[in-house]
C-alpha cells in the first residue's frame, strides 16, 4: 500500500513535519522552503505552499517542528507488519518497539530469544492508528517519548527528566492526556461552531451569487427590451422625420413649379406683345399703327401691370436640429426636428405694460415675440437672446435681466432696477437688434410709506373751499369740522390705517364720500389692467411660487383671481368675493394651492403650490378681474429636483480628496470642477462622479470626488441641470478647508 505523499513534491512523505497552519511537508521540502538559512538563532518567515499562510520556522531549524504522527492515517494507509511486511499489524512488541501481524505475534512469543518480550494486542482502530513506530526523543534518539513536562508543555523521555527537566513537574503521557485532551475538546467545539457558521454563510453567499446572477439576467432582459423599444422609437421617429422632409420638399417643389409655370406664361405673353409691337412699329404704315394702337396699348398696359416676384417663392432653408425636443414616440421621449423657419430679428416685437416704465426695487418685465422672415410667429424657442439694461447717466449702474425661454417663440424678460432714472434697453436676437430696440425706460422712485396726515377728501385738502370738487364730481358743505378754518382739522386716518374717534355725523359724511368715490370709479368704465407673471423652477416635494402681480385695488371684494393650467379640465385655484372658491378645482391640485390673501389688495395674485410634483410642469394662465378692468398673463412652469451640495474632506491611502455630495437632483445633472492656485493659475484636477437612484425612483444622489487636492488653492464644484445650478467654492489652506 502506498503511504502519504507530500503536497509539495508529491512524493511519499519522508519524515513529515507539521507546520503551525497544521499542514505537513516532508523534511527535504521544508529545508528548501523559504529563503536560505539566516543567522543562527533567527526565525525564518515562509509561506505555506498549501494555504499561503505566512509562517515562521523555528530558530532551531526544521528539526524543531513537531513530526506529523497522523500523516499515515490521514492518507488512509494501514499499519503493516515490520517483520514480514505481508500482513496488517495486529500487535506491538513493547520491548522491541516493532509492529507485528498475528502470525508474527505468535512466532515472537515462541522464540526463545523474544519469549520474554511484552507483546500487546491492537484491538481498535485507534490502536491500529497508533501502531506505528514509537516517537523517539530528538535529544536522545534511543529513548521513546513517554513522559510530559508540565512546565515546558512538551513530551520528554526518561533521560530528559534526569537532565534538563530534573526539577520540572513531569508525569506519564497516559496520566495527563485526559486533562489536555479535554481542553482540546473544548477548543474543538468552539471551532466546530465556527465551521458550521462559515458553511452556512458560504451557502448564503452562494445563494446570493445565484440571486445576483438571476437579477442581472432579468435587468439585462429589461435593458434589451428597453433598447429594442428605444431603437424602434428612434427608427419610427427617423421615418417620421424623413416623411416630413419629403412632404416639405414636395411642397417647396410644387410652389416652385407653380411659380415657374406662371412666370413662363407671363414671359411668353410678354414676348408675344413685344415682338408684335416691334414688328408693328418697324413694318406697319402710319394708318396700320393707328388702327391697332388701342389694342396694342391695352395689351401692353395689362401685361406691365401684372405683379410678379423677382425672387423664388420659397427658399432652401431646411435644417435639422438634433437637440430639439420632438415629443414622445412609442412611449419614449425623442429628440430631433426639421426646421424650415428662421427667426428674423427685424420682425421680432416687444410687448408689455412695463415696456417703458418701471419702479425702483420692484419687479418689472416685458415679453419678446420672435417671428420668422414672413412675419409669422416662431413656434419654438432656443434662440440666442441677449438683453442689456444700462443707466444713461451712470454707466457703471447696470441691471442684470433674467431671460426665460417659454419654448413657444416668446421670451419673458424680467429685471429689478436698483436706481431711479433713465435706462437704455437693448434686445438682440442672434446679435441683431429687434424691432424697437434700443428703447428707453424711465425708472421712478420707489413708493414711500406715508407718515403724515391722511385726508378723507378733496374738500379737506383744499382748506375748506366750498367750490372744491372731488374726482367723483361731488361737492361737500363745510360743516362738522371739515374744512372750517376756525376749527382745527382732525386726522381721520392714522398711518397704520386705524380710525380716530369721530362723531356719528363725521362717520356718515365720511362714508358718503367713500361711496361717492366708488360710484365715481364705477361709472368711469372698465379697461384692461396690467398683469405680470414671474416664476422660478419648482423643487419636487417642496413649496413653489407662481408669481403674478396686477394693478392694486383696495376693494378686495371686487377682485377675482383665477389660475388655470393648459391640458387640465378643472381650475387650479379661484378667488373671488374676498375668499377662495374651490368647487371647480381639479383633483390633482386639491389641498395644495393657496393665495396670499392679505396681499391681494396690494396687487399680489401669486399662487403658492405645496408638495410640487413633476406633473405640475406646464403652461399656466393667471387671470385677474377688478373694478377697474381685467387682464391675464401666461407663464411656463418647470419642475425638477435640486439641493445644496455639501463638501467634506475624505482621507485615504491615495491622499486627501474633496467630496461634493448633493442628495436630490432631477433631471440627472452634470458635475464640473475647477481648481485655481493662490495666484489665479489653473491647476490640474481629476474627479470621479457617481449617481445613485433614490428610493422614490425619480431623483438621484450625486457624489463627486476630487482627488489629489493641494494646499493654498481654491476649488469650485458646479452641479447643473436644465432647471437649476449650484456652485460651491472651497478654499484649501495649509491646515484647513473653508467652504
């Protein structure tokens, strides 16, 4: 039978030795393992060739490693007879120390020379595994290891007990095996628990690996399905664009063919008339010319009066805009549109009540309407619009306007002037001035809070003149303290709007005057009032404001405000008679809208929209009706998600890095970094940006790491999408980071 083999050289084990990791190698392989022998008394680091564990060989060399006594039993080798080498060992001579088969055991007892030897029977498998040659002492090779030194914790022979271990507590191995075996049993139980746990964890790891593979296959199928659908949508959109292009080409060709036929007919008629007239004048007699003069004159006059264009009726302006939104196709949003209209700056017009006047520190604005070369309204946005507003007397006083592209050919320009005076406004499209640009805007002083006496009527303001007339057309006699020079005029209204104590007669007269004013306003006739809108992008889940202002009216009961959204059947919000009327409100806006009721009389019709949703995006109309008239304005509301980035320093083995993190953004933004030294020069930088989908499956968490930051530098992190932009500047000094 073959014995155990060395896992390193695959040969039968010769004197196998046990490593600390419990793997055994033959002694020759152990000597070749690791670096050459070092200094005497120094341990040698080696790697186990079986498990790659880092080990240290004893300072005394390979001989100091314990022998692997169980190598044979682990390899399944049965102990054989040392005398005949034919049978399996059934006994052992304690005097000779040899293994004996049953036949040799009987012969060993019969021989005179060995009859006195003690031969023991090997009855169990465990005894059989111990039937090998006795373990001999490495210090005394002739002696068997039968004792155990408690102090040195190692087996010893009888000569060792008499020598180096003379004063040490020693006992026979059979007497101490139970105590040390029990300790090993306890360690075995603890290790077995870890084995069971590790096997369970490995099973779950395998299950998770299978789940990951299954999930990856499912997601791959979803991706393929999405890609096939997207490809199909793109192909259908391509076919649709090509059909539109073909239709446009045919339309232009038909117009050109029609114009060509008309011009050819007109040319033929002209040549006929010209040739006939030339021949008449050259060959005809005087009488013949006079006879046909009337007919020829009539014909030539008619031909000369025919109007025709000296230019082709159409042009070759056909463009493809790959970034233009083209709606949805097969449920997918697609891009790319055919453009056959070009904006003509000279035909673009400006509109708005606040076109030539504004108020200091108050929002003002106007609308730019873009038109094409034929004067028709452009039905799309995307034009390069540039607006400058400069004070004519203070060149360093400029106002930064906001240009909002409504996507339908109109652009809302809003601004807040900080200084009163005359401003010059320039509006350019594609670098050319539009119609009416540049123009002047007069900015008036801001309204000041009245701190003095509020008069009740014109009569009091005139000092008591009986002939004084109010704007309503009525008069008032001098009585009860009103306008009488001998009576000190009382302050009827305080600056805070409250009344002073007045007599009943005074109150009646006052009410009559107010009623007369209201009647005067009522009979003066209604007209169109100015309504201005302004908005900013809505943040999903947050509170949004759709701004709308109108000409103030102190009679709140006469003010009616109505908000509506394009494509929504019901109303968004309605206010009239001094309170909300939400009977016709659309269900999608219920419980989410409100007006600033206390500010309505001041001209504020802005709508507060709570818990903004993606579906709230669209075109809204703010309609206002007061006692003075009515008006309306349209705004385009965009929604998305944006948040303030947080910056912190991350330290790792690669060095320090800046982490810029923003928890909520939609649509998915782009992240840019910039780095500048303390003298302003650009610094090289490299960043890694990752996007993680948030649990609501709409917004993404943005994390960007900028590596290899240096001291005395300024770093800028910019997060931007189509609706919002966030900028964070980070200053890095020698020992601190300042945001």
